[in-house]
């Protein structure tokens, strides 16, 4: 991974995770005076122009986490009714690229979105009704419920909170960013168990 592709975690003033930004957007937020404070490890040291009076070159240090003024559109919605956008990428991340029927892990191209209660039977395309399934298991289940197909779910599907969703959207999440995000997960989040297992490995 190129260092320049490393994402910066943006939060609000209270430290609530908002989104991922690249180093260009982080620099723009700094220049516009929208960064209230930084934390985490330093990631980038950007060099600017040379001051004609002092002869010194300007520098901007960007950390892995920046707290900014202003809001994010996703958090303008009521917290109780909030449901993040559903995509296969984040679904597969939520389920750790594991088929929740056979328990094996697969690359994304061999995974599919399965509706626990099939849409043909009134099931909705929402987080709480979808799981990651390998193509083989999904084809076997077809338009049936797991019970009708004689299959058992290995985990209960859940709707991520915004902080969990930010984690699921991340690429190459650094240790300090992970620690920060986990502090905002609900205590009952299934992601705690998975991430704890990963850090113990």
C-alpha cells in the first residue's frame, strides 16, 4: 500500500467518527481552518511554498485522526432511525467475508448477498435481513427460508451504527484509528469479538 493512499479519520468536535478523507481533503480542511484538533499518529508532512520574507518553507503535519468543525449529512438524521447505506462491500466486511451458512471465508467475487427471509416472501433488502453467503450456499437455499432449506445461520444479522459503518467503510485501518473507532461501538457490538480476536492473533 502506498502511504499516500492511507485514509485519515475525520470526526466532529465531540470526537464522533464521521467519515474517511484522503490527505488532500485533510490538508484542505486544515487550510480552511476547519480542523479543531488532531490526534493519533502523524501520517504526512506536506511541504508548501517558501516565505519571501523569512526564506522558510511552510509545512503541514497531518495526523491519522482530525476533529473538525461542522456536521456530516449522515448524522443529520435522527439517531434512533438511522440505518447506513447497504452495499455488498460493507455487508461482506460486516460478516468478515464469511459465509454465514457454511462458515468458510471467501474472496468477494465468490460471495453474494442472501436475504434470510426471501424478497419473494416479503423480506426486505435491509441490514437485519441480509447475510453474506457463498454462491454455493445461496444457490442451495434459493428462494427458501433457512429453516425450509435445512440450513442454520451462524450469526444474527445486525444493522451497524454509524461508527461501525465508518469502520466497515475503511481501508487499511490503522491501530490508533481502530482503537478510537472501537470506543464508539456499542458494548454489544459483534465487531468487538472479531476485532479482539484479530488483535490477539
